[in-house]
C-alpha cells in the first residue's frame, strides 16, 4: 500500500464556513450601499438561479471557462434588470467577493491543520477565484506549502 505523503484540502465548507444562505448578509450590504428599493430575499431569489445554473454548467468541459466573478456579476445584472433596479453589478460583485474572502474558519480548523502538518505535507486545492480564496487563506493561522 502506498504511503500517504500529502493531505489536500478544499477551502470552502472544509476549512472555512460558507453555508448556502451566508451570502444574504452581503446582499443586505449591497442593497444599503446602492440604496436599492428591494429586499434581501427578493434580490437573493432573483440572483440564485444564475448561481445554480453556473454551478451546473461550470463542470462541462465543452463550455468555455467562466470565473465566479463573471458568473456572479451576470447574476447581479440579471437580477437588477428583472427587479427593475438601477444597480451597479460590478460594485455588487466586488462587495460579494470581499465578503466571501472573509469567511471565518471552523473553530477546529487551525488546530487540526497544525496536527496534520506534523506528519504530512499539506495543500489547498480549490476551484475558487484567487480574488476571494487568497485573502481567506491569509485569515488562517496556518500556512500551506
């Protein structure tokens, strides 16, 4: 049996929290900062279908690559159009990115990684955009090779 030499982690929902509805707090900020006449739930409910479609199609090798930033911006564009809001999709996506990049680690994350690093090389492998992944890595108390 081969000897284990490396343990590789995914970032979101493995090392840091990112439950499905956590983004609603970002949507509240977007609504407030842009003075949009809508509710968090309305904006979320109009945005989430684009996110769901992106999650389905992004794994199709026949389709061109699309970053999260691009997909999320498209979702805001569609939502603002559907809800007849004069929103700035670029600013909304940037706010959402900033918030995702600050997701808190699970309480046990740092301690567990320290213990694992005593025996094995560790790494993070993620399909996340660098724009929110790298800042989140910096929030961890441990580093990765």
